């Protein structure tokens, strides 16, 4: 029998999504981390159930489980499960086997067959766990076989993630979230807003995220960057693009470091992308980049922050999110600023991680609307957010296409 994958069978997937430690080894279903009580009335947490799999094989279709009609017996690795006093649970006793089932040396086999049989492997596994674990749980109500163990991604050809996205599986949004699979996205600028845009993008199924920034990651950057930063991160003075690629390398694949600024000599590379995020300082090269993207009908989102001191020595300013595609770009010249920020407060690398993250959240939400992950009734082409930090207000101006 060819290898069977958990995602293709609803019963196996349900077990995994609910937190059981399931895997398939040599085409046996293996469930680990099962609590029980041994003959010394001691609580154990390392019980393992193993069962063979009955499957349906159709040419050119994924192999899926059928109902476990032929075999209701299950194998167990561990001491024989007992009640709270250490007396064996005789109702499930079948044999003491001490034999290898697949790659696992099992000690016992159990038999518990409902009158109508088990309709699927979810019902079979859950029923045996209920019987085996009930005495242990009665002694310690915090015990559970639903340990949500980190599961390596067994289907790497289809996903960028190093481990399974059980969050999407549990909530049933895999199909929706997969709408960005195959996309190539460029992220220009890894300053305050750009780094938070990346932090949200890495959690999507976007296939490739290309990072463009010629800056080195310095101590001042740590105060408006997502996640934890360590002192040793600064010692080698890494490029921001290399730093962030390494930061997320244990989480996903598909991050490409390009430790360069976008200039006239390399800006044509942006034409190879499905979407571009512009999180860069305002200057003339930005104008040329936007003209190039508009001319070649490349979709993009531009973010900008303008902060300065208010007359009463507080911080005030404006943040904006602007979207453009081939049918909607007349607003760009009016809405996007090309004035340099160097003389303003924001240009001094003021620490505004909260504002940066807010803009990044709105930008990525807009991106997900564009690719039909989120609903978008308004289809607004730009959002200008006026920060009234003194009064605590946030005013949004938008335009409906």
C-alpha cells in the first residue's frame, strides 16, 4: 500500500485537529501521549495506541480511510491500563503480545467492539482513549490525550510552513487561506512598518516573499521591530534582509533576502512579482518605482507615516494606506507624498512600534481583501488615517471605487 496522508481522511484529520498526537508509520495509525494508570496505581502519560488502517484506493486519487470493519482490535505500548487502585481494566483485555506492530514494540492488544462496529477511526481511537484514560483523569482532571504536539509538515510540497497549520485546520479556513499559494510578493523596506508587514505575511501561504533593503540591522531598529531581539543579534551587523530571513527560517520557507535598495538599475525586478508592498522613505526613486508599477499594471500597497512634535510638545501625525491596480490609480499623485522625511521627527527613527504595527495590520488586511481571503464590500482604493494622538482619535478617510 502506498503512503496515506492524514489530511486526505476526515477521521484522521479530525483526530489531529483536536490535538491528539497522531502519525502514520508504515501505514499504521499511531496515537501517542495517552494518560493511564499502571498496576502500581501510578499515573503514566506515555501510552501509545497502534492500529492497522483499512483504506480505499482509487487510481489517480488520494488514498483515504474506510470504516474499520475487519479489525476492531487495537495494540498498546505500555503497562496494562488499570483503575485508580491499580486493578487491570479487564473489559478490554485481549492478549499480551510483546510484538512489533510496524516499528513499535507493543505490549498488549485490546478488544472493545460496539454492536454496530466503529464507523471510522476517529470513533475507534476516541473510544479506546476514553476507556484507558478515564481512571487517570478521575485522579487528575488536567490530564488529556489532546496535547497539541508540534507536528512536522508531512506535505511540504504543498506548503511553505515547517509544521502544520493546525490553526487553519481547526477553524476550517484552509481552503480560503490557500488562495495566496503560488504568489510572489516583494516587500520594499524593512523599517518600522515593513518589518511588521513581514511579520504578518510570513503567516500566510504566500509562496515567496522577497525582501529588499540595503540597511544593516542596528540597535535602534530593535525598538520598532516585531518579536524578541537578542543582544548577540547586533554583533555581526547583519543586513536587515538577512536578519529577518533567519528570524523566520524555523517557521517557513520561501523568504528571499535581497540586501539592496531599489534603484533605477534594479527596479525592473519588481515586474516579476504578483504584488508589491512599498514601505520606504519618500524620495524621487519612490516616484519612479510607482510610475513603473502603474505602467506595468503591478498591484501594490503603499504605506506612509508622518510624525512630528505638536505645539504642546507631544507627538502627532498621519498614517496612510494606499492601494493601486490597473483599474485604480488616478488617486496616487494626490495621495502619496514624495517629500523626504529626514527633517521630520519620524525621519529620526522615532520609536513608534504601535503605529507601525497598526499600519502593517491594515495593509495586510487590505491585501487579503484583494486576493479574496477577506470580504471587501467597499473596495476602497485608499485609506488615510489621521492620528489625533492628543485626543485619542483615529479618523479614516477612504475612497470607494
